[in-house]
């Protein structure tokens, strides 16, 4: 028996209904390339490896050889590396596929860095289905005008339509974490044009102090550029960052100079 390492944020998924629901939600076909991050003891891996698609799993914990290596075949590869240190384009250069889908039960403490790496990998990943802390799922899938809506909500929704699929009780894991989880599905948007460097700079400023208005978060020169655009979109000059929609952020940042 392999004991979960707290330092790696390991909580092994054990509920078979949840496992089946995650795999089914991905609608994997044999033409897909599936990437699993953090397979652990292989609860999801065992099912996905039987579908017949190209499948790569990245696992940081070398102790998992005994659980995972028996699943390797012509379609299935297990790579024992930290996903944050992997050059994904290099790892995938010899694979042919129609779509890339990512499935992961992510450690809570590195959820955002991993998702950001996937988004900025330039692989045009079609779907990302991840288990995250419930409050994080609520934040990622929030709509403007709600308290959960923030920097990461907008950043993710620049690239993907984010949907919360279902909640997962903490008792579905071993060991049992202190909080519940949820599964989100991110489906890639097409033909959205924006300058990511500019928009990240703008969002960092806009959400720097959530209790303040946008006017008070932006430098005076930038606010003077933004105000007429906001007015044209029907926003008041006392608008807060969480009130502005993702599409309007894209529109604003395509009109201004930062």
C-alpha cells in the first residue's frame, strides 16, 4: 500500500461513480490524445487506458511505478516528471491526433500554475477536465457581477468556456481532505483575438484591490483611455472589476495601449 504524501498534495480518488463520471464527461474517442496529470495509483488511468486512444500520464511520484507501469502498452505512456517542468510541445511532437484532452485530479496548492501552463503551452488543448477544490471551481466558473468572479475567472474564460460539472464530497478520497471538491470542464474557444501580455497586465491592475472601483485601481493615464470605452458599453465610471464581462475585457484591451 502506498501512503499519500502531504508534501505532494496527494488525495487518492476512490469513488468509482465519480471516476466513471469524469471519464464519461470527456467523451474520449480513439482519435484523441489524452493527457492525465497526477495519475497517482491509477484510478482514472485504468479506465482511460482501455479506450484505445493515445494516452500520456505525467506522474511526479516515483513510488507509483508498481501501480502504473503495468498499464503501459503501445498507446499508453507513463512519464515520471513534474508537469510544471515539462516541455509539452517537445513531449508530444511525435504524436498524431485529432484533439487533445487533459484530465487531472489536481493538487490544490498548484492548481492555478498547472492550468496556466496548459493554457499557455501553445498546444490548443481542446478540453481540460479537472478536479479542483470546490471554492476554486466556483471561482473559475463564476459570472461577472458575483463575488467569486476575479482575475483567474477572466483569464481562463479568455480561452475556454468553463462549466462546473458536479461536486465531489471529501469522503470520496483517501486520505479525506478537509474540503469538498468539484469537477470543471473547459472547452476551448475559437478565433478569439487578443494580446495576452496586455490583457494580463490590465487584469492584474483591475483586480489588484477588489473593494476599489476600476478607476481607483488603474493609473490615471490608463483610466482616461478606458473610461470612454466603458461608457460606450454601458458601464458607469464607478464600475468595479468584477462587474465587467470577459468579452468586454477583450474589447477594452484591444482598444488601449498599456
